[in-house]
C-alpha cells in the first residue's frame, strides 16, 4: 500500500494511507485546532491517534479534563533534567483528545517516550494562510517545499514507533485519524510502506505529575496570545463565532483603547490606530508572517501611542480569564526560559515610580502591583485629610508662570504694527514687508504696542467635560485647594475622583479635566459652592469667571480647546479685565500630559514615602 505526495503538490485532497487519514499540524497554533474540528466533522473517525507517548497518557488525560484551566504535566528525566508539557486549548493535539472524549471515540497515544530529545527551531509559514488556501493545500505545499533538515536518531525511532501503531490500528478500525507534527509526515509514510515491528523503548515512567499553572505564568508561556486562546475556548463552548486572528487583534486594540480612555482620560485617535496597524503589519511581513504576533502588537502600540497604552494592551492580551490561583492541585510557576521558548522582551516606561525605577521586562513580576494590593489600598483610602504631592505642585506652578510669559509674548506679537519708515527705525526693520512693497520704494519698520497690565490668573482646560445624555461626567470631583506657603497659588480644579485609582498605600492617581491658578494664595473661597458663579453654565466657565474675579491683574490667561464664551467675555468686561486666549493645541502634548496627571495623598504623613510610588 503506497502513497506519494510528489504528484499532489498544491492539491486540496486529504493525506490518506489505507484506513488512516493524516492530519499534520504545527503545535500550539489555533488555525490547526479549528481545521481539526472541521475535519473531524467531515471524516467522522472511529479512532484517534495522537503524537503523545503512552507513558504520559493518564496525566495528559487528567490535564485535558481540567480545561479550560491550564495544567502542566511534568517529570524528571534520568539525567536530572525536568521536562514540562503545557496542556492548552489551542494545541491541536489537545483538541483531538477533547474531541475524542466528547464523542466517545477511543484515543491512542502512539509516540515513543524519548529522553534528551534535541531542540529544533524551524521556521514555518504563517498558519493564517490556511484561511485563504485551505488546510490540506497548505500541508502539501509545506511538506514538499520545506527544506531538508537533519533527522536525529530519536526522530527515526519515533516515526517507526508511530508507523507500527498506525499499522496495527489500520487493521482494527475503519477510519483512523492521526494528529501529529507536520515534520514527521514524510518519515511515517515511508515507514508505512513496509511492515514495522515494535521499537524498544520505555513502556512506563515513574514520577509523572500534574500541576496547576500559576496565573502569572499563563501570561508568559502560552503558545498563543492568552486573549486569543480565550476567544477560541469561547468558540468551543458555542458562545462566539469562529475566531479570526486579525479580527481578534483588532478587538484587543479596540478594548485597550476603551480601558486607556477610562484610566488615563486620553482617546487614541484614528490616525494613531492607522499607524499602529500599519506598523504591526509591516513588522510581521519582514519576519515572514502575514499577521502580527503579540510582541509585534505591543511594539506597535508603544510606538504609535505610548507606554501606558502598550501596557494596557499587554495587561488585556496576556490575561487568561479562567486561570484562578486557588486550584485543588499544586501550583507551578514557569518562565519562558524553562520551556526554551523563543521569546522577546519589551520594556514599559510607565508613569508610576514602581514601574519606572527599572526597565521592566514582560511579564512584570517583582515590581508589579497586584490587584489585591490595589483593592486593599482603595479600601483604606479615607480622603478626609488629603493633600497634594509637593514635586507636582512645583511643576504646575512653574508651568503657570510659563503660560503667563508665553501669553505676553504672543499678545505682543499680535499688537505689532508695521509702518513706513519716516524718521525712526522704531523696533527694527521689517524685511518681509519692505520686499513685498519694494515697487513703492519705501522701507517699513516694526512698532511694538506694549500690552497693558500684567497677567494674573491662569486657567487650563483639557476637557470641557460636558455631561452626556444620562448626565454622567468623566471628571466629577470638584475641589478648591489653598496654597500652603507664599510661593504657591490657590487652585481650583475638576478631575477624576480621589481613591478611584490607587498606585500606593494612601496614594491615588487623578487626572485633571481643567484647573485655575491664582496668586497670591489664601484668598479663594470654594468656587464650586460660591453662588456668585452660579451663572456659569459649565465647569470651564465657572473656572474662568473665578479666575477673572480673583485676579489682581488686568489680564487672565485662558488655555482651552475652544475660545471663551460670550458670557465670560461680558463678565470680563464688567470687571475691567481682559481674557488672553491661547488654543491648547499650540502647546506640547507631552508636557500637557505630564501636567495633567497628579496624585492625591491621604494625609501629610504619606509624603514621607510617596516618592517610592510616584515618578
């Protein structure tokens, strides 16, 4: 009984030998698990043979029955080396065993138990191409065009063992489905053309155990991105449609955008998303793949947006929802190095000192704050005797002074007058206007009209935070803080609530929606309760009216996405003040982002250790 693949290159016909149908796979790849489910429905086997040794059968079956919980089958070889086998839902061999159990079909473990098996790192086409050309065509093209690799004696013995068992199964069953590595198909088919005998090898193994994989380890050692594995498991349970890798990547980024907006009050623009997906696609193409992997998505997210957004992508994409930390089995913690995974590292520079004091590799382990700690900090945060973090006060005050000077410079430029030269050069020659009107034979000079009065209060509006249809606000916390000394101004602001996001014990991270600074300190009554400003229709108007009222100088700086309303302009006129408006878009977004984030401390005593948690 002979079979050849050479005349079938590019064909979509199944690979068949007698009663046995071959289903070659790339281990751990979701597309092969999906294709296996389709082939199972079409072929309807009465027996399944998998590329696992029978010596591990009991423990592997126990681990498969625990899915979707992740398990590790582990044992120690004779030379003392520990071997770990991760049982995960996207592995097609694991899927074959699950299909056998669910349909009451016998599953045979036909591989040879080997020790000291060499590690191979072979390149393979992106399995996503199966969606375009079909499963069997992919397999035949790969088998015929894959470069010849050195076959170790262990590979030869394994292929002879599997060929022997397949010959036995072929006699006892009408439809046998073999599921195993695609690199062994040629060798097994060649051995099937001649009678095989049982290869000598281990028939039992002592010390084989099963352990529950630690939740943090699941973020690092799974073959597929955990977010993708979750989608596949939900598909198996009939809760979602057939997963598509590209669509799931887009869903991951979209959900990360929502979380990023909720946590950091920053929206990822459509332009940034376009750059992100283009970069990830190009990165994948230069590595020989059609779709970006998790690492490439992270690099693209950091480059197109920032480290905070990349961290949200990692946090969401590496979370395997079923992996609890309270199993009935012993817990095992593994790293990529333990399984010899070809992993790369990415380092996040987040806006917390706990993450920024060192460059932190993925996954963040030692410096990462657990959710339990954050919940405990949130529970203990009272918010009665709150105070600010002094280094951030210095930055805000300095930026307020900078805006005062910047406003004078800009308005002075606007007051510049160009006049013909008569008897004085005034403030200098205007070359542009002179050249423009050269035909007149006149020389033009500049005359700067001084800005009347000094600049007093400063108002910065990052987000007007107008209530939605349901009346909800993104920045509902409204506070007035008085300066603690003569170098500090009084401040009123609206922001995210204190105690909502915790970065340390008694330390809450907040984000301004807008604020007002006025100097000298210790003068401002709580503007949010002052009925004098009840005429304001929203929070930006209230801040600007308060800044006009409390400003000891004629001019008030107003930095916002839109110009001040007519109501505020009339209010300024009645007070004899002037609003110096500057669009927020003319300032550095990086600097504004740094200014916008601040921390609230639950008492002055927290200042003693706050520097360890705040950058």
